């Protein structure tokens, strides 16, 4: 109740001032008084008027102003809030950038758009990491996929999508896929009752097979590790014709020392030069067994990596069985196991213990995995060696192979392999018509024994029917000297040291020619891709493997024929160059200033160096300055020769000496003309250099003498003017009171007479005065029209040095005119009515500080100015 009464009283108190009626009580806090309403006086009325005016002022002016002010304050607060929010956002961004500084730029933020990512991968495919502007005209050699290739690419995406199945369903799916592929590959390559392991690196299959062989030979290897191998170290035999670094890779992956790898040499006496020497292999095995070592595995080849020769697999299998050695076979010729008639040399591969096949290259289908077929009876050892796995996602790698084998079928596979073999056969036949081509991949046939009885005839006939051979699908050839050409002598068994050195030089030269030929064929015939390879005892050869590239590039019989036509055109150039090479050497030897130079890996006519006369007899003990001079002269010589003919180029020897290289020539090229061109041009360059050297010495001596005279004049001037004029602050005051009469002085050097004269007359008359012209030093200079007409100079023959000096002279004339005009304007300012005459164009002046070097030519001699003068 008290609260309600107090509230009522407060309301009454608030209403009290607004009450206008009389008799209304006025409520105050703490007391209530009732007053009688008095009549309003003048002051009260004035008060009321004032209050009304205040209310109108507040309602008409203050209230809108305050409202506007409130709006402005609100807007300012919004701007400040935005600024604070921006600063906070920047601070957060800086903090995020600092925390994510280790993240690559492409992965920062919320990721890129799919369109941008696809555009980036497209640019990488087309141009790589190079600048797009510099390689936009380059043709991108990307394989055109057929239906089978497109299915293989799609199968990889399908395998990734199938991996999202539940575990039970995925196991059943992968079990079906792997069992089908295992059965099809073992039947297709006639390797019955075998298992398959898939891998991306072609060497990984061999690594796992080696590990399996170690587990079979050393039962405690799984538990004891290397201690089980210590008592009898294992030995792995590899052919010398295998890929470089194969043994080192096996040791790294297996954790074995390099002493466990035994390289078996190839046969050098008869037959192929890339086949494994069986007799040497037997000897090595017996030696290792005697040395308490354990032979574990032998790597043989059905088609060596370079030449494509097939080892004697039947004989090797017998050796391996007798010594309990695992036989592993690799090579491109294993593709012929899929054909209806298998070559005899490859049939023995079926009796080996494991095979590594490259289905992707042989069928021309990209992204198919490598497969290794092996025979094993212990699944536990297989799993320990990594040959099988229980992870279902890893087994999906064979899904593209499963799809492609079904889409091609056996006929499609045989057709592709046979097409590659036919291409190799066609190329071999076409190359056999060229006498300068040596076939390296064709195996040498052993001489047949003469039939001495009727039984020998029957056995030879049966062997001819049974043995089926095809041309090796790898073609390796080399350009060499025509053995049927007249004058070709077969080297005897015993040769002297000089003959041996000459043969080595010829071998290096032909290696360079074959390298050039391979690069040219790669550029001109991309459908038949070849490569330069190094073959033992042969040198650089050209290799073409249709099984590796024919299906991917779409090579046809017509492409092979065009390839041979293009090669014949290039061989005509090589034949002409080799034919004229000896004659070129004899012609060069007839010139004393030309020296033959041997440059390795240069496929051309040869290389020479021009030796100046002054260093001709000092080449045995040539100083450094002489070597630099000879190198500079040869560089200038090549520069001039390249302007005349593009057949010349700059070469460098092993000791970094510059020489002139002659390129390849044709039959119509005149060798004598080329050599004489080099000799005459070298003479011109030498004469020009000699003249420049003599002129430079004369100019340097004149400059030194002029500097001495100028130094002497400066000392005399210092003595005459006194010390006060040399003090920085005092000199300006002294010069203001008493201006010095300074005349710019210098020296001129006449190139024709070699005299040094003062430039006083030049500054006095504002032009160069010719020596002996009859003009008085005190009199005014005559106009050019008043002078006598010059007599025509007698015609003289000009050398290359004189022509070059004349060109330099013209540029020096312009520089002299500008120098003299600027120097003449310093001592006295000429009036506008007296223009300075132009300097005589026949005089040459080069200003150096206060020194002017000039040259006045006589009527019978051209002025010669050298570059060394302007440099100094």
C-alpha cells in the first residue's frame, strides 16, 4: 500500500507543473501544500512567452539539429566499425598467412576451381614446364588412342571407383579378376601352372623373384637374415648384355653386397656378340661352388635390351637344373610365344622358372602393368617374398589388363605382335641393299657341316623342317665404310701403334657420323623412332625396336619405306664427306699456315686452325699471349667465313683452343675452294691485325709524349699563376679581381707524319690547319672555296685492314669535329656574325682530356686509324 501511495504522489508531482486550472494542489516531496491560484502578472506572462519561445526553438531548430547530429554520429560509428572489422580481417589474414607459410601456394585457401586445375594440367601436357610462348609452335607427340587404349584408361578410373565397395564384395570381385588374368596369361605365353605378380617398375618383378629364390635356398633366411647367408654367400649371375645398373639395383633392394653379383661375359669367338658365353658360365659356377658360395639365380635374355639377341636358353636350362639354380628370362622376343608358331630359339623359355613380360609396349596399350610369371609351390614363401598380397585394393591393378585381353582376343594379340615382326623384317631387307650399312642385330650363322653320309643328309633335312626362325624384332645397324669399295684394306691381326691410333680415330669419327644420322632420322621420321645406342666392339649404332613403339606410333610398311628413302638421302651426304676427307687432309697439309685439328664427336669434314706467321715456328712452346692472339684471330676468321658460307662454325679443342670447323658436304662441293677461302681470309685477317698492332704502338707512343708535354705545361702554369689561384675558396676571389687569360692548349697527333703539334692554331682559327698548306698562323683562315682543288690520288689496291681502317676513320672524323667544336667554344665566345668554319673531313682527331690525336692523309695514302686509339 505504501508503494502504491508513493507512486500516486509522484504522478501528482509530475502533473503539478502542467496543471493550468486553479485550485489544483501542487505536490512536493515530503510535503503537500495547497495554495490559492493567484492572478498572473506581467512577469508571469513574460515567463510563459519565454518558455513558449524556448519550446518553439527546441522543436524547430535544436531537435532537427540533434537528430542530424545523431545520424552523422551513427554513420561515423558505422565507418569506424567497418575500419575495425577490416583491420581485424587483415590481422586474421596475416596470422593465417604466417601459420600456413609452409603450405604450397597451389593448396592454400579453399582450393582452386576444377576448370583452373584442368587448364593447368592441359598446359603441362602440351608445353611442360617451359615457356608457352617459346614452345607453342612445337608439335606435341601424344599417342593417339584406339578403342582398346581408351578402355584401358577408363579401367583405371573404374578400379578407383570399385575400391569403394564393401570389403566382402570387393574380395570376391578381385578374386575373380586375378584368377582370370593368371589363367589367361599363363596360357597365352605357354607358361603352364604359373602364378602372376604385377608391378610398375620392370625390375621389381626380378627383385621379388630373387627374394623367393633366397628363401628357397636358405630356409633360415626369414628368421636369421643375413647371418643365414654369411657361411655360404649367394651368387646371382647376370649377363654382360643386361641393362646398366641392374646388378647394383638388385643389391640395394635385397640388402646384399656387390660381391654377390657375378657378370657373365658374352661370347666373342663365334656367333652373336651379345649372347651369354655358356662355357664361361659353367666355369664360373664351378669356381663359386669351390669357393663355398651358393649359386642362386641366373638372369637370361630372350632378346637382349640393346641388340635383341637370344641366349641359348635350352643349354642354360640344363645347367640350371643340374646346379639347382633359378632361371629367370626377360626380353622382347618373349612376345613371340603368343604366335601360332613359336620360334625355336624362344621355345626353351617355357621351361624356365619365371618370365617378365611387358604387355603394354608389345600391344601398344598404355598404362598396363608389367607382369612376372613364376612357378612356385609354397604360398607362404610367395607371400614372404612379396609375390602375393591380401589387400584387395592392390589386386585391382590388373583390371585394365583383364578388360584389354578380352577386348583384343588371341587373334588381335597375335596380329599386333606379327605386325611388329613384319616391320622389322621389311627394314632389315631394305637396309641389306645399302652397302655402307652394317647389320649388328643379325646373328652370324655358323658354318654348316658337310654331309658325309646319307644319315647326315636326313638329319639336316629334319632339322630344317623342325627349326623355325624369324627375323629378330629388334633392328640394330651402323653406318660404316663400304667394304666393297676399291682401296679398302682389311686390317691384319697384328697392327702397329700408329695404325692402331689411326683406327681408333676413324672409329670415333664414324661414331660421330652415326650419332648425327640418328638425330636427323629422329627429326625427319617421327613415325619410325630410332635411337643411338652404344654396342660393345661396334661403337655407336642406330636401334629400332618395333615391338616397343610400332603400335603406339601407328607405324606402317609405308612409313618404313619412307624412312629408308630419307636415310638414303642423308647417306649420300655422309658418303661424299667420307670420300673427300683424306683429300681434305692432304690439301690442308699443303698450306703452312693451316693446321689440322682432331675434334671428338664432330660429324663433318674436319677442323683446322690458322697460325699467324709470327707464331708459326713457336707452336711447340706457345706463350699465353700468343695463344690468346691465335684464338682471337681464329674467332675473327670464323666470323668472316660464316658471313660467306654457313658450312663453317666455331670449334673448341680439348685444350680450349679455337678452330674452324668444316661441316658436311655434297658431291658437288669443291674442297680446294673451301680450303683456299679459309687461307686467303686468314691472311687478310692477319694483315689487318698486324697493321692495327703497329698503328696502336705508334699512337700509344704519341699519347705518352703528349702527356709528358702537357704535364710540363701544367707545372709551368702553376709557377706563373702562383699558389693563391690553386686554393679552392681564394682562387675564385682572385680570379674575380684579376681574370686569368687562359688559352686551352692541347696536342694533335698526325697519323701520316707521326708528328705531335700544338692545338693553339686550332683553337685560334676554330679549325684544323693542315701541315705544309702555306697558311700563316697570324693570318685569317681561307675559305674552302679559295683552296686549290686536290689532285686525284693514285689508285692503289686496298687490303682488308685498310678497308676496316677507312671505316673506323669515318667514325673518328665525326668524333673529331664534335670534340674540336666543343673545345674551341671554351676559351672565347665567337660572335654570331662570324660562324665557325667546318673542320676538314680529311683530318682525324680524337680528344683525350685536353689532347687531340689527329691524322692528315696525304694524296697517295689513305688515313688509317685503329680501334686501340679510341679505347686508350
